C-alpha cells in the first residue's frame, strides 16, 4: 500500500512540474504597435519577453515609457518621467491605461481606453 501512495505522490509531483513548465513556456501577449485613445496614444516600439518600451503621447506631451507585463498576462506596470501608470489588457485590441496616484497631485486621472 505504501508503494502505491508513493507512486501517486511521484506522479502528482511530475504532473505539477510539467504543468509549471508548460505555463512557463507560454509567451506573454504581444503589445507592440500603436494603441490610440481620445487624447492619448501609446506606441510600444519593442518587447522582449515581459518588458516593453515605447512612447506615450498625451496632455503632458510625449515621453519614453517602460513597462513590465505581469504574470497574469493582463496587468502591465509602466513608468516614465510623468510617474507610474498601470494598464489592463482587456482583449487583444483593447487596453485600459491609468496614471497611478501621486503624493504631489491632489487629483489623479483620467484613465484612457486605448485600442488598436
């Protein structure tokens, strides 16, 4: 009986490792391209794995932007000279993009709905 339990445990461990390896091999979504919204544009010029870089254009002007796609393949954290921003990939062609609150600002906003 003990051997059967041990074989089951080994099989479960192997299955867990294979599942983890399969998940690790899945590439993140491709965000390269131009994302446009009302009064805002995000151009992702390059993506290497989960890291992206590009240019944002909005009410404060244009600036380089750098980001990381989170492990859920939906959330993206960005930073540029205007501060931190976060985004959620809603679909392959739809992206919600918001500036994060900053201590030196009394009002945050607005969030942008971007599409490509």
